[in-house]
C-alpha cells in the first residue's frame, strides 16, 4: 500500500472558502429558483419521500432556512458550503491518486472554476448534494482499491445510502463502477463478506425512502419516464458538448490527461477501473435519456487524476508557463461565473440564458403573485371567499405559497408532483377558479369551461422564462367536487 502525500490543507481550504464566500455574497442578487420554491413547501410537509424525489433536499432546505433565514441567502447557505466541500473533495481525490501539493491545488482550482460546481452550488437543488455524495463515494472506493481493506465497503455503503436519500442516480455510478472493477481489477475487493455488508448498509440507510416509494407505486419512475420523453432527444444530442461546457473547455486537456493516466500508468493500476467506468457511465446515461450533467462527478475524478502530471509539467516549464496556466484558469472561471451566477443585471440574463436557462428561472416570481392578486380582486367579494387559487406547475404553486400571503392570496393548490399529494381544495370551495399556468400549456384548462383571461404575468425585465406572459384565467367553479376531480388534476411532468 503506497503512502499518501501530505495534504495541501491550507491553500485548498482557502480556495474552498473563497468559493463559498462568493456563492453567499451573490446568493440574493436575483430571487428563488422554481425548484427552491417547491422545496420550501415540501420542507413544510416532511415525509420519507415525495412523488419526484427522496426526502433529503427538502428537509435540508427546511433546516437551512430555520438556521439562516427564509430568504434566498438563508436557503442557499447549505449549497454554498457544499460547493466549498466539493472543491476540497476533488483535491482529496487528486491526493488519493498520488498528487502532491501542486497537483492537489490544481485539482481544487479546476473544481472551483468549473461551471457545474458553480451552477449547482448557487441553488438549493438535488444536484449539489449528488455532486458531493458521488465525490465521497468515489473517494472511498479509491481508498478501498488502494488499501485492499474490505472494511471500507461499510463506508462506501453508508455514503451510497445517503446519496440514495437524495436521488437514485448514484445507482448509475454503481452500475458502471462495479463491472469496471470486475473487468480490470483489483477483483479481490469484490470477494468476501464485506461487499455484501456494504450493500446491506446502503439499503438500511436508504430504506425509509425505498419503503415510501414502494408503498406509493414508485412515482419517481413515472417522473423519470416523463423527463425522458420530454427531453431525451435533446439530452442525447447535447451530451458530448455538455461534457466540455459543464466543466470548462480550459479543463479538457487536464481530464484527458487524467483519462490517459488512469488507463496507462502502472503506478495507478489500482484505479484503472475509473477510466473504464466513466465511458460506461456515459453510455448508461445516454441510454436512459438522462441529463448530461449526471456524468459530471465522474468526469471530475478524471480531472483530479490529470492534475498531478499537468502540475509536474508546469513546474518543470517554469514560472512563465505557470502564469499562463493560471491566467487560462482565471479566464475560464470568469466566463463560468458570468454564465452560472447572478452577476449580470436581470435584464441581461437572456445573453447567457441560451447556455444556462436556470438564470432566468430566478426572476419574476413576486410579479407572478402580483398578477394573481390583481386577478383575484376582480372576483366579487361575496364569491371570493369560496374561490380557489390553482397553479398548473410546482414552480408557480411554490411562488404563490411564498409570496401570496403578503398579497392576501389564499393557499394555492396544484396537481403537479407532490402538490397533488398535499390535497385538493375542500369540496366546500365551490366558487370560481383563479388559474395560473405557463404559456403553451392549455391542458391546464381542460377540466374547466368558459375560462377567460383577466391578466398576465410580466416579470418587469423582459426575461423570456417559463412564466413571462403566463395567463391568469378566471374559470367558473368546478362541475364536480374537488375530491372527485383530484385524480384527473394529478400530473407528473
């Protein structure tokens, strides 16, 4: 077993702290993302699972707002800290792959400037927890492969179980990595009782959500199938270019060097399975019509592997070459910051929205609640008390729940995802229906007749997001009780 080189704790921690501070400093520049508005409501309905996901992200969101405040900054402290943790984890991966201080610091720098880490570290979302969980699993597997000590399977199992409490995507990593180890070794770590013990630990940690999903008919599979049906062709088409853009074009030579090193370096024969696992993972993601970023944590492992030989070459080439490399990283980081973080004025977000559309999804939610409130005022007061506020999707429903009370709006309802599980309106609310839905989704009106527009959403910045110009419709009351209508309102995508 080879000894690890000393960890560059000081400079790596300083870089991680800088990234975390940047994320927190910019966290309140726009507003909540649609997913965050959904998680805020889900956190107030604690459960072992939800229609579209396990419980971890909503519950950590609730904890974050309880500790740090219920604004965007309070919600985003936890992802900002996890973004810094991801920087440290990539440096630790480089160390596990025999990198010295220079290689570890380069690995931390690569993680810090990657578009993927910056983007998911800005928002409370499942991707930032997946990123850290996958990196921890990979780090522990590398430790297992290096030491040959089967007891590390217990830690791998525990980390995998926690990842399963966030998303099932870690199963893709396992489906790629275990066969890779079986194919290229060291196969000895797959023998004995420890792999089974690790699997048992993973199952025990994830059991609450596994039980919830089984008891409710595995709705996550329905949601995943819907996403695949909607975006599958686009995901396949963009998969390869997104592997480049989601990190940075600047980092391509480094992760290619890492891929080559893991395949050919005899001193890292123990880790060769990661060079096999990454392309296998890509095939699995594409076959499942998954999103391109699902493979990014494994690509960061290749990046970490490439940092040591690249750092050695830079040091050997002298200060001028080091300055040029540092400048290239800084330029890549600056470009990624502009694309993924809220540094531009809101009205300029369309300039980067064609690359990263989540920027625009943080703008216009209070204005949506304003439009709904204005529409509700058109309902006569004697009928208003029995009126229902209905939103077509989880983002709009979350926005109305967050911003509606200050505007005199009642509790919003929706049939989308977990909102459907939180109940339909009471049957006693048989008055008019105020319906808000995104542009281009007329199916939201199919359960009502004689709906007519009484307003529309204007985010005030001309940002062409999903809610800009969304209609606010007034419909007669339901033709049948809400309890009967409930299963027809439910939709997963």
